């Protein structure tokens, strides 16, 4: 099914809400119908039969090698730009195996980069701002008891999230439509970390939500929904293999700061999911998407309050010092 969806996208028949997700839903059927009508294929319904496949096979589509080369080139270009903004030149090469202390300054600068991204486009870049706020929990958790967890895994998570998501924000800053096009290529060619006998390796895979569709939403006014898709990919595609590997260690888990509220407008994990496991993807996603909770309130508070919070020093975020609330009516009843 993705083969048909990719061909439709290459021919500029849009799949704005779901992209090439591998499911033949109403959106794909409508694009198939539009394609058949444009090529004079009768009946011009949403079904893909032999005649439609034969016609798709004769279309002058770009080759996979051409598309992959363009993707690789743009991914490298925008990733390098993001790295420069994250002060990459001031740090040694990524060394997850060296542990938290050796990588701390670099990781803190990554969260500084997310702050700057958020401040550049506070209305559009909800994911980046929330990522900045999560930095307080991550840095605080690793600082509080760095021997409690497998440090290399946590550093690797930060690296993978950065290389998966930062570059498309840079593409958006150049031109929003570029982020949409490259997002669809990211759906197609990206590789994700998995572990084999305890060692990390990259394998081809597909995101939970289409990156192309996510950026299409962001560029067309569905900002909260598009950023939620980016967040869902972070939580359900990028992080889970690492947390599953973490479970193989004795006394696996995360220190308490990882489960604290990351901004003042939602409750801590233990309050929202009292019987949950922070390493469990569905429990964690319930916490993030709880009604009137972490993600919804991050959208609700507005750009001015998001700007105030993301501008706080990292030390304040680590300590949970969020200052006087700009939107006190949205604070959770009974506190965090």
C-alpha cells in the first residue's frame, strides 16, 4: 500500500492528514480517485485495480536512488545546520558509551537549541518548546542519580531524537513546503535504532505518524495536531527500543525527576497514572495526552507563556522553579 501512496505523493496527489501510512483509508481512496480521473481511467473510483497499477508503473517517477540521494543530502545539510546552532563545535564527538558526565554539556546545549527553536517560531514549534521543558526532567534525573540507570541508553535517546526531528524544523525555517516534502521522504527512508544482543544498530522502519503529514498540518493551521504527531513519533517510534533495552538491566527504571511535571500546567506522572510504568509506552503516552494535561495545556497557555517558560534557565527547569504563572486559571486543581 505504501508503494501506491508514495507514487501518489511523487505525482503531487496530496495525502494531507495521514501521508504514506500503509493504510488504505478514505484519504488514499480520494487521492486514487483524483489520479484516475486525471488519467482518464474509468471508473474513477478509489479502487486500485490492475489498470491503475499498470498506469502508475508507467509514470515518469523519480528513481529510488535519486530520491534517496536527495533525502540524504538535505538530511545532512539541515542536521549540520542544527548541530552548529547547538554548539556542536564546542564538544567532542557523540560518545554515548562514555556516560552522562562526558556528554552532559552537549545534551544541555541540545535543550538550549530546542529553546531557541521555540523562540524562533513560538506559535508553530510546540514540540520544540515542550522538548526544552522536558530537558529539566532529563538533566535533573541524570544528575540526581547517574548510576541508577544505563547512562549510554539515555544519551543515545537524546541523540536519536535530535537527528530525527531537528533537521525538519530547520527545513521549515527555510520554507514550510520544504519540510513537508522532506518529511514524506523521511517517512520513506529513515532508519531507527534497535538492539541486537545488547548492541545498538540502525534498521529501516516507518514512523507511527507520517512526518510529511505532520508538517503539512503545521503549515496549514493544524499546528497542535501536527506537533502532537511529531511528539507521538518521538514517544512511540524513537524511544521504545531504548526503553525495552533498559528493561533488560537489573533494577531498571527511571529516577523520580523523570516523572515530575515538566511545566506548571500539568501533574506529575504518579498523579495522573498512579499504577503506571514510565517505561511503558502507552502509560507514558496517557500521561502526556491526559485531558487538560501536559500536551493540551502546553497548547492552551499560548505563545507568550510558552516563551516565558522556555526562556527560563536550565537550573530553574531542573529545580521546578517555574515562576509566577502567566495563566493561573489553567493550573491543575490541587497542584502538580
